[in-house]
């Protein structure tokens, strides 16, 4: 395919990669003008523009982003357990700190998974964060000198677990992406 047949008065074609050079022919792959050195070196493979083009990255497998989210949430829950252990058996902070651990687990799981760009992934990430936050809260009860029973008495031990789950589920409501408004809803 020759570019020399452009006709009288037509602008001289230039190489797409090297604009200072005149194009000798068109690339067989992408159709752009290419210079003689590119035509000699790449031949039928194309031109420097289409040979060096990066292929689009493949999407991350679901198992990979779930594993990244779980590992990150568990790491934060482990660190949060050490902080929450300082507040076991206190009046208000025994519930507030596990809630903050749940919030931090949800933030970390979402960040490690690369956000909530997949459909329905926010629910899975929040569930992973809630499980990690409950495990961190249970670990905080065991880290107290002498250890604590994880469930007895229920009225005293279960509110921190509930606060950890509420903290994890509060993440998308407080800091998640805004939801699109439905059309047809009047104010």
C-alpha cells in the first residue's frame, strides 16, 4: 500500500511515530503512515506505534481481590485488637473502640480490593470486614491479662461484637461512593 498516490495538491503524509520523516507506506496493522526505516525493521508486524502498544490489563480475578481484602482486614483487626484490649470492661469505650475497628476493617478491605468498582462487591467487602472486626474484638477479650470469657455474660460481652459489625456496615453509608438518584422521584 503506497502513500505516493495521494494526487496533486495533497499534503505529504508523515510517519505517525516519527513526524519529521515522510511516510513511505501505510502500516498493515493499524493503517497509519510509517517511514522507510520502520517499514524495513517491522515489515508485516506493523509499525512502532502498534508494536509497542501495551495490551489492556486483564481484570483482577475475584479470588485475588477477595484474598487481598481479607488479608488487609485481618491485619487491621489484629492491630485493632491490641488497642481494643486496653478498653475491655470500660463503660463506653468497650463498645466505641470495636465499632472503630469495624470501620477501619471496612476501609482497609475496600482499599485493598481496589474500591467497589465491581457490581455487588461492596456487600462482600463489608461482610469480610465485619467477620474480621468480630475476630479482632474476640482477640481483644483474650489479650486482657487473665483473659475474658468471649460470650458470658451475654449482656456484657455481646455489645462490642455488635458494635464491630455495625462499624463495618457503617463504612459504605458514611464514606462510600454516592448512589445515583432514581429518575422520576419528586422532592
